[in-house]
C-alpha cells in the first residue's frame, strides 16, 4: 500500500518518464555514497587489525575468480606465495548472471569445474567459493581472508560483495582487461569507490577515475599484471601451435556484436563465416580461434545461432587441420609466438601490444569509442570494416610483410606502457607490504 502511494506521488511530481528515471538514479547515487562511506569506515579498523597481526601471524590473501580466461593475478599470486609472511589461495565463484534464464544453455557446474581444474592443474592452492550441489554462494568468512583481490566488479553475489566482505577483509583490485574505451562503467561503478586499493594499469584510466570521484589515496599506478608474462622467457610447453614454419594468426572475437550491448565492439556477425572459410582455404596459415568467454552465451542468447548451430560452428573450427580453439587464460606465450592478431576486443588491443606485432582491428561503426589511451594504441593497428578490407589486410600485412605502422607501435611501447622495475606484481606486492608495515596509508 505504501509503495503504491509513493509511486503515485513520484509520478505526480515527475510526470515525464525521463525525469522519473533521473530521480531514481539520483536516489541510487545517494545510497551508493552512503555505502561507500560505510565501507571506508571499516577499512581503517581492518587495517589496524592487520598491522597488529603482520609479522606475528601470516596474512591470508585470496584471489576471487569466476572465469579462468580473465585470470590476471598469476604473477601477483606467485609474488605473495614466495613470501613466508603470506598465505595465498584462489577462490572459484560464479557470476550471478550465469543463472539468468536467458543463459539456460550454460552449464554452470561445468564452467566452475573447468575453472577449478585450470588452477589445480597448475599447482595453485584453489577452493570453491560456490557450493555446486546446493547452488549456493559461500560466505567468504569460511576462508579467513585478510585481503581479497577481486577479479571483476560485475555480477557479484551480495554475500561475496565488498559491502559484505569489507566487514572482515580489505578489498583490492587489478583490472583483468585494459581500459581503452569511453565506457562509463569502467569509472562510475560503486565497486571501484569501495576498494581499499585499486592498482591501475595506465595514467589515462587513473585520470578518469579521479575525475569520477575516486580518491588518489586509493589508487596505485603499477601497470598491467598480465604483462609481467613478457618478462619471462617463452615457455614452449605452453605453446599450442600445431605446425612450424607457417604464418600464425590469432583471431580473438569479442562478445558484444548484439545491438543492445554497452560496448558495441563485436563484429562476429559479419566476419565469423568469412574467417572460417579463409582458414579452411589457406592451409599455409595456422589459426588459433580465441573467443571471449562470453561469446558462446551471447551467440545463443541473442538468437544469432541456435545452441546446436553454435556447437557445430565451433566443431568446424576444431576439425580444421590448421586451426584450433583456445578459450582459457595463460595465453601470452601464444601471443609472443604468433605473427598477427585479428580482433575487436578492447583488452587485447593493449595486451598484445608488447609483442610489437601487427593487429587487424575489426571495426563496428557504432562502437562506444576509445579514450585517449585507446586512440593512441589503435593508431598503430590496421582497421577493417568489411570482409574485403580484412582479406586485403591479411594479404598485405601478414603475407607480404608490409607493416607500415610498426614504428608507431614501437613508439607507444616506449612512451606509454607502464612497467615498474621487476614487474607490476613486484611493485603491487611491495605497496601492500608498505601499507601493512605502516610506512604508507
């Protein structure tokens, strides 16, 4: 009854639908500000407890993950694991969106087990933070964390969100991707404001976060953790190429090819059949098809293909003698031993850059657009807006080796990639230690 009265009152005060939406957004923003203040009030108490504990008992650090293909924390996990003052653990959970009825084609048990096995097979201390049998999110208190590194801000269950875990642990975050677009969600999500420390990958994203209300004291510029992989020699055991002596191409399509996507970067709808046929008709080139982890879901959910049709499409790729599918994390040695990437994925535009190798950037005209950093990066890549341009660029840049934009990329690598001495993980770990020792806030 009360809700009905209030609803009618709001409709009377704001007769226009757009005005009502703005009012609701304003109210949500007020609630968000209150929650941020409440969370930050807890930070000081938790920090005081951890400073008292540090050096006397081990500090427990957990890394939350729901998709191994987005695993960003390998080098940081290793950095803390070798320090006897820390205990480290990976916790596998599930994004809440996977239970949306529109995602009925996704087997959540299989997804979770696959992610768990990814870490287990690599000798990482891993446990489930999700009860598969009862379809229940576990209270993270069960794992006694002191610090929680979140993989991503999206689709967190209430019991595992910062609003809950900030009562007993300090929340921290490193971006699993790269902030190259103008998408506001990368700056305004309340998750970012609730963090104790956000380790940022470049000065451009840091400026954007400050502009949208984050405090400088909660930001640390350390570069992208994933790029620590480039500091190590290539591990041949992780390279999955089938052939030697052939040109090697990675095709990495983003999931956002549908019309109501926020990013609108995806181009899978206009090039998926072309690239399959190109690979089939060019056995002298080897392909790795590396789809975004959300691609399969959206192919079916948006009605682009049936579930059976999607499975058949992926099966055709697997059956090519000169191609394979790789949809897990730990892919940088494949990047380094490839000759070119074809992609519309915003993160890979950044992640592939240190290889110095060319990229064909698949273009969608109504895409969200790139920020200052993104624009600098794409200046060194080759745009393709249709299959004719795509085919011409593969022939010109890959097969004939006419890479006219190589020097642009080299300049960006020299001037704009943040790489602290010893790597981003070492820098981030030292920041955490300084905080625990009381040398900095």
